[in-house]
C-alpha cells in the first residue's frame, strides 16, 4: 500500500497538484455566478495546464527522497560524460506561447467585464439576465 | 514560374502584415482600412486558387518554416482537404468583407472602424492559418488568434452582444484548453507535435490510455468551437447579437474552419483504424449528429427572431456535416457528403444571414412576424433569401438537395436506414420554419395595409454578395450532380484512407 502511494502519488505529486488546480479552476468557471470570478477560474484552469506541460518535461525522480533533478538543457561535454540528465526544453517553450495566449484571453475577458459593468451596473450573472429580460419585454 | 510551394505561408503572412498595415493606415485615412482589407483577402483568395490547382496537378505542398526539418520545425502542409477548405473560407471571407463596407458604417461608431478592420483581418489570418498548418501546437495558437478576434468583433455591437461574447469567450477558452491538454497527452507519449509524424508514431500506441484520453479531450474541445450539439450553448446568442458582417463570417468561415480542424484530428492525426478499433466512435458521432439535426430544427421552429432561427438551423446543419463524418467509415462514399455540406452549408447560410442582416440594416426588423409583405419592398434581398431557403429545404437541383441525396446514399450504403428517416424528418421540420418565413414575406398581406413597413432595397454592395451566393447555391448544386469535383473528393478520401471500406 505504502509502496503504491509512493509510486503513484508521491513520485508524481506535480501531476496530482496540476489536476487539483485544474478542477478548482473548472469548478469556479462553471459554478460561480460572478463574471469576474468566472474569469479568475478560467485563468486558474489555464495555469494548471502550464504546470501539466512543465511537469511532462521534468526528468527528476524522488529515488528514496534523495532528490535527483534534471539540469538545464545546455549541452556541454563534461556534463555528458558525467551522465547528467537534462529537462526537455520544448514544453517550456510551448508554454511561453501558452502564457501569452492565456494573458490575451484574460485581457479580452476583462475588457468585456468592464463593458458589461458599464452597461448593466452589476457583474452577477443572474442580475444581468434579469435586466436583459426586462429590456426584451420593453422592446416588444 | 510561380513559387507555389511558398504560397501556404504567404496566405497567412500577408494577412498578418496587412492587419498591422490597416492599423497604421487608419491613422492617416480611415476610409483606406476597408480597401486594404478587401485587397488582401482578394489576393489571398487568388493564392488559394493557385494552391488548389497545384495540389490537384502536382501534389501535396510541404513548406518548412525557417527551413527546419518537420519533426523539429513547424511545417505547413496543404493537401487536397486543406486546399478545398481554404478556398471556401477565403471566398466567404471575401464576400463578408464586401458586405461589411456599408453595414459597418451603419452599425459601428466611426472611431472603431480602424480596430474593426484590424481585427477582421486578424480573424481571416487565424482562419487561413488553422487550415494550412500541419503542426498541432501551431493550430492551437492560430485557433486562439481567430477566436480572440471573434470575441472582440462580436462585442463591438455592444448591448446584449457583450454577454454573448463573454459566454463565447468562456466556452471557447475552455474548449481550446481541452485541445491543448489533448496535445499534452499526445506529446508525452510520442514526443512530436507534427501531424504527419504523429500519424506514423501513434498506431503502435493506440492501446495507451493517454492516447485515448487525448482523443476525447481534443474531440470535445474542437466540438465546442464547432458548436456541435450538445456543446453549442454559446452559439445562438453569439450569432444573434453580433454585427452583421461578423455574423456572416463566423457562421460560415469560422464554423467551417472548426469543423475542418475536427476532421483533421479525427482522420489525419488519429486514423480510421483508431476510431473503429476501441469504441464505436463513428456510431456515437452519427447518433449525436442525428439528435442535433432534430433538436436544432425543432428549436428553430420555436424562434421569432430571424437571426436566432438561422443560428439554430446552423446547429442542425452542423449535425448534417457530422452525420457525414460518422457514416464515413462504413461507406464507399467516405467523407464526400460531409465535405459537400461544408461548402453547401457555407453558401446557404452565408446568403441567409446576409439577407437577415439586410432587413435589420434597413428597418431594424429582427422579428419574423414583422416581415409582412417585405418581398415587395426589398425584392433582391428577399429573392436571395427565397433561393437560399429553398436550397436549405432541399429543392432540386440546389446544394441542399445534393447533400441530402448523398447522405441518403451513404446511409443506404452503410445499411443504417434509421438515419434516412432522420434526414427526412429533419427536412420536414426545415420546411416548417423556412416556409413560415417565406409565407410571411411573399404571400401574407396585412389587413388595412397601414402596418406594412415602407422600406427600400439595401445598398448594392450588400445585396449583390447575397445574390451571388443564392445563385451559387443552384449552380454549385448542378456542378455536384454533374460530378466535376469528384476527383477532388476522391483525392481527399484516399489521402485519409477512407472510401475503401466495403
């Protein structure tokens, strides 16, 4: 049992943390009534995916808690002779792009939230829907 | 001799540069923005014709960005499927751009004109990019480019469009993140991001749980972008409240780009073997598509807002395309019906939305019940609407008829007769809601006559694109029936390993 926990949970703790953060973000995005909180949830959700990618690139192990980490992905001769492991640089690069995209999404989202607040004077989804219904009724 | 191998990257790069040029030119002269955008899209469209011709005569185009070999660098690949979808997307973007001239002047604050056309051009960049890229992560970035432009463009209309855009943003961002998560799983087992390379490496790993999970994530993610039932909830509001030109482009070009991405992932990254091996994925797609066809049509009947009715009709039509995808593995026709409907639906729905937005442009007519006697006031727009609506119902020899005919052939071939009944039932529902509109527009006369609205025809730049599309609905239908584009369809099917299953 302990071995199983060590193998599947402790050794892969970063993946577990990524999943917990991911579900927290997804829950907030779906369940929160406040538009700003939804957006925060969305950002948390996106961030967890970055963590997931970065975890993929890692080659470190917890071998008996004597931690071994991968080094920076720089190829130098001495390191190769000593058999250093280096982390995979590609997921890091991908996530730099991912962070830019996420920041852009958040920016557009925040701009929309500001405009919505100007328009309706509230950010609670239910209140906004009520006001929309009112406009609809007045319109017809 | 033209360097056609360079064209796929030019389609994207020129468009991107043009977006920046529009922003700069807007400082000097606001009127120039539209013309730069129009010229760029026309040029892109001409390039896409050359690309299609080259693909059909010479073969697939591979372009390595920066000269890096594919597994390491980003590759742009254009085969028959890309070239076909690219030409559709750019043609409809071109018509939407022509249409935008007057409608944007009418609907949008003059101060926002520059940013509007910048974003419009960025949207076209993203759409063209999604279609030409051969790299999974690059596709993610370009999907986000066109999505972000679309969120902003929908919100330009203000008022209720803001909430619609916000909902679209949240749903769309979750969808694209799911797609990104799918890439993470695939990358962790294969170590590559190139689609062609992935296709070669994956078969040995089909049993891997991570790969199967990746398929589910990517399918759901792109399903949200394509508004495939039951992931469509953002779609009716976004289509209803967006500015006219944007409704036209997102309901045609953007919906088709998302469907293309879905087809590319299902058949090109994963293969037919994968979707038939583990679960009856094709059957699940067919059944959900059948529900979408009926659900979309029933909700369309219940609508009074014309644009919203067309939006729900779009959900039903996405169902038609996905039914073609679902049936493709068990018929010799392969993807042909689905690919046909990608073009056909773009033509029909582009025309219908152009007409619907024309009514709003002239007299702010959003409600179907207000359209009484409109055919006498706006003859050209109403005639375009009539032709497209007839085509939607399946009047021979229109494009809608051709799609239905081929879908029925496919269902017969696959031995799944229930879907024939679904097609007939959904057609019946379509007749109900389109006939309702046509009857009000053409036949009904208001008692007393004082309630009849007195409006004139929309400007020429707004009804000519609609009429062009309306006539194309029938011309393209005849071309399909003659069978001229069948070599192209065969090339696509054989490229994806389809159409050989008995």
